[in-house]
C-alpha cells in the first residue's frame, strides 16, 4: 500500500503562484507514475500533470506553460508549481500514483485532496 498526503493548497489572487507537494509513504519502491488531477465543483475530475518513472511529463491543455511538475525520488515527493493562476484553476487538487506509467481515475493510489481557491 502507498499513502499520499498533499499540502500547499490555499487561497491566492489571480496571477499569483502556489506550490503543491505530495509526500508518499509505504511501498513506494515500485511506484512509477505520479501526478495531479483536479476537480472543480460540479465538474469531472481532469488531469493536471503527470510525471513517469523515467521523468517524462504530460500536462493538461489548460495548464500548459503555467504549471510545472517535478519529483524528488529520494524524498518520495512530487511537486506541482502553479504560476499565473486563474480563477478557473479553483478546484480540489488530488495527488495520485501508480505502479505503471499510466495515471488514470479509478486506479492506483490517491490522496485526500487539497483545496486551491483563486480569487479574481
């Protein structure tokens, strides 16, 4: 089992920045993909960013050029640097991890989520 704990959410003004962290514990040695999804009120969960075991990254179209995902394998932690935040980035952000290089809703491991609110 793998446990994921997110931190770093909060309230920020439009144009500002936040950095989310997700610390993993447990049987982390076989984890490959790690990343972030988000879910806004009344909307489906959507991919924000994923980083594979080899370091390849992929981003949702709405965050490309503004968000950066990174991981520190020594610390079992994945980060999401969010810049130029917009009110539409307001959502609960979930950290996720999987033993494969795919990160899909309904599989793998998920954190409890951290709220990000961007005011206009």
